C-alpha cells in the first residue's frame, strides 16, 4: 500500500473497538484557516453494504487551534482512513488509524533479532558494538548468539551494566549438537547448552540414547540420534527459561539442504522446538530458502499445525551492508521482559519480517497480525526507529570508551515508551 498521506499526523493511531475515541488531526496550518473542511472515514476492509460506489462516512469536525478533532466509534478490527477535504472539495490527504480488539490493543509491538553473531565467533564486531548497532536500527530486544559460545552474549550485557537503556539485551547462543546438522538457537536461557554438552559429554550421549530408544513413532530405517539430540537440546533450553528455535531448515549448503528432509519433516510433525525460524538471514541469491520455509509453514498450518515463528538476520557483521536489519521479529507482548516475549512467541503473537533495502517491508505469519504489522511498519515504526537510532549511536560511543555518553543515554531513556503512550489511545 502506497504511503500517500503527505506526512500528515493523527493521534492516537491505535484505538480500541466498541468505544468512542477522540482523534486529533494535524493538517497543514493553512487548512485550519479555512472556514470549513470535511472529514470522512473509510474502513479499509470495507463495509457490509459496500458497492462499487466508494463513499466515506462524513464526520462532525471541531477546530481546536491548529488541529481538527473528530469523535468516532470503531466497530471492527481493521485499518481506517480519515480523508480530509477543503470546502471546495480539494483533497488534503489521508490520516490512518488502526482499531483493535481489546486483547491485542493491550499488547505493544517489540522489534527484535534473536539470531546474530559477533567477532567472538565468526562475526565482524565485538558484542557491545553489535548491541549498540541493533538499537541504532530500531530493535527493542536482541541477543548475541555466537556459534558454540554463550559468554559473548553475557559480554554484551555486561558492557552496558549500570547504563540507562531501553534496549533489552538477553543471553543466547547458537547450539551445535555433535553429529547433528540442525542448528538451534538458545534465546534467553540462563545457562549454556553448548557448555553442558562439553562438560557432561557422557551424560549427554546417554540421555540422548534414552530419548532415541523411546521414539516409537520413528520408522525403523531412519536415524534417530539426530532427532533425539534436538529433543534433548530443546528440553534443556526450556529448563533454563529460554526459547528454543529451529534454525534455517532450507539453508542450501554444500550441494544440498543442510538438514535432510526426513529430519525437517519429523521436527515439524512433532515440534520439540518452541519456534521456527520462518524468515532467516539469507542473501538475495539465497531467497529461495526463505520462500521454501514460508511455503512449508503455510502447508503445515493448513494441516492444522500450530507453529510459533520468528524472523532473524543471522548477520555476521553490522556494517557489511547485507543481512543486518534485513530480517527481524515483531513480538506483540505486554512488555519487553523476557518471560513476556517468550510467552508471546509461543502463543503465536509474533510475525517474521523481511525488510530488504529499497523494498516494502513484508511481514509473515498469522493473517490478523500481518495486516496489523503492515500498518505499524508504515505508520508507527518510522517514528519509533528514529528515536532508537539516537540511542543506538550513543551506545556505540559509550562502547568505544566515552563514558560521558551515559548521561545522554539516561536522557534518552523512555522516549519510545512516551511515543507509544501518544500513539495508543488511553484504555
């Protein structure tokens, strides 16, 4: 949908259905100098009586200085366009609002990357830099998830210890079970799964063997070890309070998909994981992998499967010009606290986003959330991201050793929360 509302503003932008809302429109100043202007409202999803004639519902307009005010009760969850014209029917432009059912209205959207690397494995920058760069591009939460290493994520957290931040930095790692091609993300867990496998090698293999021996649903001619080791890893991630993510099932590597199809099928059928990496960090020449992951997801959903999803960049550098910021997750949660984020992902309150350079961002997931997310990507996140960029730049200055940036970071704290308090109607 083209963004053609000429940078006009309206507050609030997010409203509940079934309750009268007072909306303040901020048109160009010269419009309010006119004797009259008209405001009509159009539900984007249309109305039950809609025909080929497109006529908006006219509203009573009140002038208040340089603003216009209208009252309206939203009856359905969808986007609405408020179309403003002058007394000579000259169009001024569009103001857009989204109305939500109460349970979604009570949540807030948080952008995050749950799979990203630092130079402590095969990335380009130190963990603290990765965190600052993540805020600079508009993320609300993130975790450094280096290959086989948990401590870099703790290093990112420690780098900003005692500094006032709105970015939530969580622990994490990319888990590589021995002899298993499946890559697994431990997002937010209290301990390292890689370390556990190394320090308790014999116990790990014994536990995996017990799981394998009890996989009664497996065909007799199929290797059970790899699936059993996945089950063990996902169970341990949950024990540590983390979110276990099944990574890039259709990554094409070394002349074939990195994970054999039989194993992907078993994992999707029995779902030992907490979330599927629906949109992964693929370069443009690898776009087919994301296409296949999305197609497989929709096919499984059509079969009745309930599959939580995330989107990740899997970036190995923040300044390389590729992957970083191209893919991420929007989680609709009560707060950006780790338990709320994890629970919201598990209960299907998340979408995976592709935001490739010079392309319209595309959200993937449940239709209801995708439709809402596209509105946010168009109408809300540009304002949110501008505030985050300021904080992220200060984080990078601080991580480079300039401790005077801490005072400026403290002044920035709460900016995005204050923005959302304007954008969301008072409940």
